[in-house]
């Protein structure tokens, strides 16, 4: 499960940057074509955040749809539908244009004392 390592890396990165300021919320974008399972990240988050300034923080995950461009007909906004995505023209020769991201959008922290 690579989500455990990814989530641990995210929590460590945030904890390093926040010092001793308590984190209230972490806002992620996990695209549908990223290969990362949002429910697995959610499951791992509490485990890896324990004992850090991120412990107890809300985890908000946005999951934008996977979109592609068709190399055959040039259509630019093909929504990738599993299990075998195809363009309306029938082609499977698609280039992912969005929805493959894994981004920490923002972090909400406790106000400084």
C-alpha cells in the first residue's frame, strides 16, 4: 500500500514546516487518475499524524475527474471512464491532461499565541 508512505511523507512535510503550531486541517487534491486511493489516504492519515502537530487535524480531500485529449480526433475534454476509457470517436489513444495530481492545496493552523 503506497498510500501509507505517501501519507507519511505529507504529514512529515507539514510537521517540519509548521514547527510547534498545531495543524487544524489539511486540504488535499487527489485526482482520479493519480493512482492514489483517497479512502486509503484517509485511513492512514490518523495513524501517521499521531504524536505530531498534525494529530487531530481534519483531512479534506478533493477528487477532480480524470480528463484526457484524444490523439486521433483531437477532442480535448474526454472524461476517462474505467475500466477501458475511450473517446467518443472510439479511440483509446488518449493523453491524460488533468486529474492525475496529488497536491497539498493548503494547511490551516492554529492562530499564533
